[in-house]
C-alpha cells in the first residue's frame, strides 16, 4: 500500500489516505480524478528522517492531519508544541528541537523554556540511578488506580494518603 497526504494552499495536511500499489501511479491518478487537490506521497514507516524498516525514508515523517509540508526540506513536520515556542525545526529529521543542544554527559536534564536552557535534574533519592537519561527507582512503581509516594527508608512505594 502507498499512503498519500492531501495538502491545502498553506501546505497544511488536511487528509491522509491509502493508495493502490498495484497501479503504476500507486493511486495518485485516482486521487486526482476523484478528489482533486494537491497530494504528496508519505511513508507510514518514516519518522525523524529514518525508515524504521531500513528502507529509504520519505519526507522525514509520516504525514498526519495538521502537519505542515515544508518544501525547502521536503518534510512533513508535526505542529509546533505550544509549550515550547523557542523550539526550531531540525532540517535532518523534520522534528522540533530545542535551540540549544542538550549537554552530552551522563546527567539528567530537563528543558527550561523560560531560560531557553537545559537544567540539571538532581537525583530525587540516593537509591535512584540514571538509565536512558532518566532517574529510575530501584523498584518499579505499581500500576493501578492508587497514588504512590517513594519511601527511601524501605526502598518501596507506599500508597499516598490523599485528604478528601
């Protein structure tokens, strides 16, 4: 199957559909004859400029409704995250990134939008360790309807007492 994104006059994706790979034009002509508008091919297996199955990436990202097609980098770019107005588009991935590179070390950082900088996130508890740039407790938090707090003394999760 081939996938096609319809974009409007502002290059905003307004429709995504599946075409027929059995046709030489993979459904493009059918879209033009029956729906009209401007259609660009998109790959469901492409994200961040990488084809997840090892193939050739197409237009940096699979198009989604509301994405914007940037002709200058031939990319479908997701909407800019509202909480990060300082972020810029990475031309190689077609994704929004901070304007300042994250420090390249073993510490854990979080983005501070007000300061336009990375902040070191201190170790929350002595028993926690860093894994994949995140603080990880020695025991996984239970996943259920309860709210838990970490107990460093017992190295366990306790159900939080929530006032009514």
